[in-house]
C-alpha cells in the first residue's frame, strides 16, 4: 500500500463558505475536557467542497472561542443566559479565514457572516447625492490692523 501525506486541512487563506454544523468532539477528553467541532464547507474556488473545522472547548461565554463563533454565525450578540443552538444556523454563508496550527494542520480562525441581502438598503439623501460643505462667508467689515504700541521716554 502507498499513501500520500496530507496537510491536515485547507491551506491557509480566505474562503467563501457555508456553516454545516456542530457536533460533540470527544478526542482527548481526559486532557482537554468536552469539546465541540464546528464545520464549514468551502463554496467555490480550487477547494470547493473542502471542509474547514474549528475545535473549541464546550464552554460558551462571551470570551471563549465557542461563544465568539456562535455570535459570528448568528450575526448578532447573544445575551447572558440566552439559549443558543448552532443547528438553527446551518446554511449560513460568509467568509472564513483559515490559519496554520503548530502541528502542521489548519483551523478556522475567523468567520464573518454575510449581511442579509433580502432587504435593500434604505436610500437617504446623504447616499443619493453629495452634500455641499459650507463655504466661509466674507465679513462685512475688514479686520483692523494692529498698530505698534507707542512708547514714551521719560528723562530724569
């Protein structure tokens, strides 16, 4: 049998991708505790169909990787004590940034959800036409010119 060594993930770079799910990750539980594997599928380009992942601790707070990815996938803040399920966001598309890992593989470092495009942006006056900047107005009276102070010389 012959094998080819693989890199262990997508090459470092930026990709258009779709969120495909989250599942429990139990490898090395004794060492790291419960984890969650987040998965995206690359939508286009040379690596279309490829999978990008991020393994996070199963603890979700505003500061953990899991909490930050939840906010990114949802596209808005998640309040303290709010319940959240990644399953509700399967199919969400956006941009991924993939970084290299110390062991030679790669992982998702950032996900930026696409802005909803169902509703057109409201047109405002500032968007429709340029706004003229106010011009300085000439003064009615010329400014006075300062005169040198007169000195008096006293003799003793």
